[in-house]
């Protein structure tokens, strides 16, 4: 880290953050606003993935650049739209429904990559909500909070994997021999689908998410030459 207070940090001209969002009007503003004001990113890009609840408007008022899909294409496609829109050599991804995230969390995720200390890092919840912290303790590698060198995305083709994109990215990096640093985000969490969409709809959305993750995991296991 450069030792300066966050308010005095110059935005990294080579670092962008992409926030994929679907029907997150109630929460995306807080995440985008934090990313804009923290001073770490030259670009903050929110990709509204076909929302129907005003997500784009909630993001736009924060000063973030907002891109929109006419229909819902899935998380991976939203991430790809953001990647294509920026030439920054360092790319970060943040979920739109984060809770309790601070400037210090973002610094801990971004600085090791922009400084060249590590090629990639993952933010893992700890000590926040029991459900999300436990889930990431069991499977930390599916975290959506990620920072990596852009060139590591070269050759990555699984942009149609929906919520399985994290699993696919992990396999891609493993094949490249890249070790990702796990950065503990103490006190951070994210909203559960059931509280965002209601018990039944949220539960069905959760099943869909897990289904996409499992399908992607099975594909990675079936690939020849997979590194263990």
C-alpha cells in the first residue's frame, strides 16, 4: 500500500471495477458509491442485466458508468460486457448486493494485484452474517469479489456459464498455474436471495444459481488435462 489516507489516494489509471447487477435497485447504489468514492478505481462500471426495478437509475446517480442489457443474460454475460467496455490492465468484480463492505476491504483486495505482489485475489466474507460467512468458509473460491490482471482473462471462454462463472474462472486460472490470494473481509456479507425476492422466488433463484455452479464444476472436471 502507498501509506496515504484513502481520501488522498489517486485512482489507479489501470484499474477498473465491474459490478454486474440484476434487480438490485435497493443495494447497488451503496456498492457503486463506495467504489466511486474510495479512490482506487479509474472506472466504475455497473452492468444492469435486464433489470425491471430501476437498478440502472440507482447506479447512475452514484457517478458510475452504467451499461444495460435489454434482457437478462446471466451474471457471466454481464461481467463480459463490463470487461469489453474497459481497457484497464487490472480488472475487479464486485457483487451488487454487498453489505458491510468498507474502503479497507477494497484496498486489501486491490493493492496486492496493482502492486504486482500477486496476479489475482479473492475477497472472502468472515464474521458478518452467519449464512454467507459459513458458505464461503465451505467454498471460498466461488466468491464474486475478485481482482486480477486482465491478461489472465485471455483465452477464457466460459462467458455463458451464468453463476458458474466463478467456478469456471477458478479452473481457468488453475490451468494457467495462477495462485489466487484469499483476502479475508471481516464483517462483510451479502443479501440473501430469499430476502431480496421473497422466500419462494428467492429459493428458486438460489436453486438455479447452485445448478449453474454444479453444471460448470462438472464441465471443469471432465476437461482433459485438468491440473489438480
